[in-house]
C-alpha cells in the first residue's frame, strides 16, 4: 500500500507539471476555478491523484487476471511514449486533431499487438480511456477548465487515444509494483 501511495503521489506531481508545461503554457486549455497557481486551479494535483489511483487500481486488478511482466526499461519506454504523445498534443493544430487522434490510435494498436495484450487488458485500457474522457468532459462541463479547441463533449479528439497510451503505461507501472520487494541481505554482527 505504501508503494501504491508513493507512486500515485509522484505521478500526480509529474502529471500536474506536464499539464502546466504541455497544456496550460501552450494554451491548449485554460482553468477557470480559483484560487490558481501559474494558471492552474490548485485542485489539479488532487484531480491527477484521483485519476492515477483509478488507473493504477484498474491495472493492478487486470494484472491479477492477465499478469504482465516488464522491465524497468520497458516502463521507461512506455512512459516516454505517453509523455511524447502528451507533449505533442499541446502543439497539435485543430485542423490536425483527427489525424493526430488516428495516429495515436494506430500506434496504440501496434503496441497492444507487440506486447501481446489480450481481452481483459484491452478492455481495461478502453475503460480507462473512456473514463478519462468522460471525467475530463464532466470537469469541463462544470467549469473547472476548458479546452480551447474542443471537438466532442468539450474535449479534443486525441484525448481518448492519449488515455489509451496512458493505460498501457499504468499497466507497466502496476507490473513493476506487483513485484515483491527484494529484501536486503542479512548482516552478520
């Protein structure tokens, strides 16, 4: 549980920073609720914490049904892919939103096939992505923030496949978290 909490808190902090750099500063979205810090409402870290807990919990549950084995290098690669996709999303011109969404969807499909993901894991990725989109749509609808160029439900087309990539990263992180911690060697006094 301690490891879960640490990963969730660290993820929320990193995602808050990424949101600031990739979406607030690029004017992809704007926050409306106050108080704010650097253009973000102060509850952004809490929002990301709740999202991270949900994604990790779902991924840990899936890993009990369809175990996933990965290396630290695999987790880093997965995080690099989702980070790059997140970064690029802040610079995608509206006329390319559908093309970018399709590119993300195709690359997600390729990753799923290469990783050998099956039924339950794919359904979990879809659930995470739909939940993420609906969650952001709801937060936008109640006025926390607005995407400046929304396509459907107040969010851009590329958001769903971005969450699909995030779901694969969450699955990899969960796989590492599932590993037993290696005990320290006993010392002889």
